[in-house]
């Protein structure tokens, strides 16, 4: 049996690695010259030996002991760096400054971040007997169980900063189905969280000494069936299996896995699956621009004692949020400097991500200077990277993919990508490892 994989992002790489570990014949095609997809780390070293590490995509990975053990087998244990304890503090922009988001019951009850009306709504949530209707969005779910304030100043900035999304559009069933499970099983989200604290593995945020791209590079270095600079032009299906035509020739495989974005996937499957093609073309990816700004530490008045600050859409800020990269991980810039990673754009403010470079740099510096008491006229280093298609949105369009994707499996065509079954890095790793097990044990049937 031979398995073909199209796309060497983290999903495709992990799937290929897991198949290779099981002794399964496979081939992995990648159109670009480097693996990793959205995971990209860039290093900059100046003549005076000052070194900087910029993450263009994901800045960290959230994982449990099982994931760390898997990375250990991959040979990466010594490369892992866990986030500093100070990064547990999260900040939200409100009333003209960044305020720490309550991290537990004491700060929630006695702090001033949320109003007493919202505190009372949180307390009463345990007795909220309402049930989520079909197609409920995240915003609707949290308003129903909590309050508008929770949506505007907690859920909204989190979804916008992490997933580039709009809680008014993202479906709770597709983004956080565990919330629906808690509602159904315990009659309360809070009860569900409390009851499952001891059973869910403790997850930690971490990266690698040389940046997040260490992970895809390590996977790629171990693969014997990876072809870079080898774009797949078309796929054909007959009684012999799937024929994959690429820049280097044609190869026939028994099972084929699509691990690319929805635009490329739609182009490949269009001759075979009209409904799947139409559903793929409805998925939206908002633009996002990552901006890196470096300042001398003495010029920054704010202590930066946290993970970063997110901006609620209701506050009308230019950026979605600012990660305090040098506070979270060591080795991101010289010790006497600080590095901010700012994300501009997303589903609620897509036009901001498409502004000219000078406007984005100017607006980001202005926000940083005002919010963090920066007295420098400009950052000493700055960098920018644009993602025209950043993160797939788990809205009604995503749900429309389920049936056609499942029907394609009858023809031994499978999906392993961030637009299906979970968008986070940990989701992608887990899905790829699970699919590898399923493909190995799945009886091979050709339904042509």
C-alpha cells in the first residue's frame, strides 16, 4: 500500500512522519522550497552580533505531556523552551489602557475588570437551563450563558487575536464543541470546567530555542519521501488508484490525503467532486499582517509582565493585539531590548492588514508608544510579513464541508488540514497522528 500526501505544512509533515514510523510507503509533495506552511521563523543577526528571532506565523504551541513525549522521540526535547511564568498574565485594552484579565475566582470577584452585573451573570450561569440551538455562534452562546460584556471584553479579543475571527460568525459547535458538551452533560459550562479539571492533562505553552520552524524542519529532515519544489498539477482516479501528476512526473497511490489550503484543494478535486469543490470555495481566510517592533528596554515604561495585550473590537484600535515576545521566551532579542509582535487585520478589520507598509508601521508604533509608555520616536528594528489568507474561519461554510469530505473517503481520498476538524497547531498534530493510525488499519477498497 502506498499513501500520497499533498502539502508539507505541519499536518502533512506529521502524517508522513507517522506513516514512515509504521513502515508504510508514502510520498509527500510540496510546491514551495521549504516545509512548514504557516510556521515560519526568521533570524536576523547584525554586525555587532545582536540577534533577533521573528515568528511570522504561530508564536507558540500549547501541548500536554503526551505531546512533549512525542517531541522527545522526535529528538526535540533539548530544543524546547517553556514560556516564562510571567506570561500567564493576559491583558485586555479597556478604558484607555491595558488591564489584566482575571485569572481566577479571587481576581474575578474582587477585581474591577468586569462589572457586578457580569459577575452576577457568571455566578448564575450554573443554573442557566437554556440549551444551544443549531447554528449558534460563539457570541450568541456566551451572551446566552453569560453577558454582552463577556463577549465584548473577553471572548471577542481572544477570538480576534488568536484566530483572526469574529465571534458573531464563528460557530460554537465547530470551534469549542466541548462547551456544548458541558452544557448538555452538566447543565453549566462552569460546572463542566470544574469537574474536568482533574481529568484533562495540564497543558503548557512552549516554543523552541531557534523558533517554531524547528518543528517542521525536524520532521522534514527525517522524511525519505518528501519532494520540495514539486507542485501537484492534477489528480486522476481510476481502478488502479489515484494518479498524481506533479512537476517531476506521475505517481500512483492507493490512498490520497489532501493537506493544503482550501483554494489549492478546490482546484485539485474540482474534476471529481462538484459539491466538495463548491464548499471549499466558500471558506473564508481573512488577511493578517504580522509586525515586529524592537525598542531599547530603557525607552519602554511599561513592565511588560505578561503574554501581551489584546484589543477588543469595540475599542476601535488599529491592531488586533500585541504579543510581548521577549517577555514570553528567552533569546528573542538582546537582553537590553524588547520585542513586540503585533497582529493587524483579521475578520473584523481586514482592510487594516492591507494598508501600505508605512501606514501600518506608523499606526503600530503609535499604538505601542501610547499604550506602553515608549519614549522612542521609532523602533530600532522593525519587520513585517503579510498573510493574505491567514486562518480559515470555522463558520457555517466549514460545517458544509463535512458530508462531501466524508463521501470522498469512499474513494480513498482524505483530508488532513487546518480547515477541517480543528485549526490550532495542537489540533493539526493530533489529527495527523490519528489519521495515520486509521489509514494503516483501514481495509483498502477501490470503489471505482
